[in-house]
C-alpha cells in the first residue's frame, strides 16, 4: 500500500536524517540490548523492525496481544530473516506481577522503549476505560521508568502524542501528565520522548477501519471537517528511534510542520484510498442510505459496480481538537539541529507534592473500586489547571 499517496505526500519525511545517521544507528544498535514494551502495536512494530534490521545484541518485545506478537514475528521473518542476537517476544501485561517477575529474571538492557498506550479519544467514554487509560499511560510508564532507573538503563524512551500539547481530551491530558512524571524521573535517568501526528492506517484507527470495511463490504464513513497531519508507520518507527538514540535527556522530538507534512482530511484520504482500489466514491446523505447501498438493485449498480458508498459528515464528538500542534507557548525549541525534526528542550516545572497527591488519589479511587469520570477530570485539572476538556456528550461509539 502506497501510504504516501494516500496521505497526499510525495516523499518520506525523515529520509535525510536516516541517511545521515544510518552508520551511527547500525553501529549503536549492533552493540546494544533493547526491550520494547507495547512492541506489537502499530508504532511498536515499526520501532521493533527498525531495531531488528540493524542486528541488535538483544531484542526482547513485550505486548499484551498474543496474536499481534505472532504476526510481528511472521512479518520480521518474512522481511528480514534472522539475526545472531537474542530475539524473543513475550505476551505479558506490563502492569502485572508476572511482568515484574520477567523483569527481575533479566533486566539486562541498554535501552527501554515504551510504546504501550491507550491512544483513542473514545476511551474516555466511561469511567472504567478511562481509569485503564490512567493505568496504562501514566502508572505503567512510571513503573517501567523506575525499573529502568534501578537497573542503570542507559536510556528510557516513551512515546507521547501531539494531543499532549494544550490538551482538550483526557487521552492527550493523560500523556501530558505522563510527561510531568517522566521529567521528574529524568533527574536520575536519561529520558526522551516524541510527540507526533496520526500514524496512517495504524491498528484501530479510522483509516485502518477502511481496510475492514472493504473486506466486509460495508460503507466508508469519515469526517469531512477535520484536517490532520499523518506519518507513515515506518516514519513513526524512525521518529521514535531517533529520539531514543539521538535525543538528550528530557528532549521531546516532533516532526516539523512544513510543506512536506501535508494537512489532509479523513474524507480526502478515503477518496484517495478508494480510487487506489479502483472504486469511485458514491456519496450518501445518511448512514442508513450508506448501509442500504449494497442491497439496492438500482440502475446505478446495474450499470457500474465500481462505486463504493461513503458517508462524510461534520464531527461533533467529545475530545476532537480543532487543529494539531506539537508544542506550546513557553516551551523552549531547537529547530536547527535537524532538517525535518524539531525538539522541545523540556523545562516542565512541577511540584513534587502535587504529583504525589495525584498518585495517592488514584490509588485511593482504585482501592475503593468506585469512581466517576468527574473524579478523574477533577484530578487531571489539579495538575493541569488550564485543561479545557471538550465535552459534547457524544462519543464515536455512537457512530458508524
């Protein structure tokens, strides 16, 4: 699949940086041991493949999804074959005691890369999934960073998101709070991270859903009023790898906004996607009309069966940001070091007692086995007073 064509670009975003540092990456990776957490997700797979193809001494990959790990191994074997180094995968929950036993049994790594995350805005629709987001994005990150620190790991990398910059949804806010905790831990261990755009056709994304809709002979649905920046899966892996191996302590890498990073709507991508498969979009005026399209025995279908039903509409769901940004007012930037990468030289100020109070309150809520979404929103605002939570009362699960 030509991802670049679908997202409206003509060339890879980081090709110059990868070419300039490729010999350094190859040498550094071949001499190092890596642990990739959440390594079977879309970004995790991309990072794992970037590491594997440069022959690491050790590459261990942990993910909660057994099936995705199986596919990752098949993908790697089919594309790159084998390495002399120690390559293993483990189907583990990072938050579990079993994972802790795994860590205690080895823990001999130079780099730990944490790609695990609850990344969907829709995950704040109920208080229970929202607490799971807190657990994965904040608590597990803090736990694994501290484990890395205790074992003298050279670098801990954790992926953030563009939605952490001036967040309007709980997912973005959880990553912003995660950044606070990482900055505190960075006093004793080198930590870098990355904020970047949507990854085209990543697992669970709207674009990934296009593939499934075609397989299941169902209509394509997308918002036509939201423009987003996209990176390809390979670019997401390259960005994380560069932040991990080239970033200084507390650096947050992000792609520069330029003519090379094209702003495009989901509806435009849907049209490109369908045309690439040989279909002409047939625009419907409602979800029901789109659902009924394949059942219709009308003249259009008799004359030309290369149409595919689409329903494009304006977005009105909770947490959708009007525009994307990778940094905020007051953050110190380095825009000179790389051609296509910017760096936030993070100087996040935090109050120890507020961070500790946040953790204590979360523990209390979990132990009580009773909390509301309002409880969590209020806790988030205790650390992010300017957090403007965009609540509309509508969620993506109520849409096709």
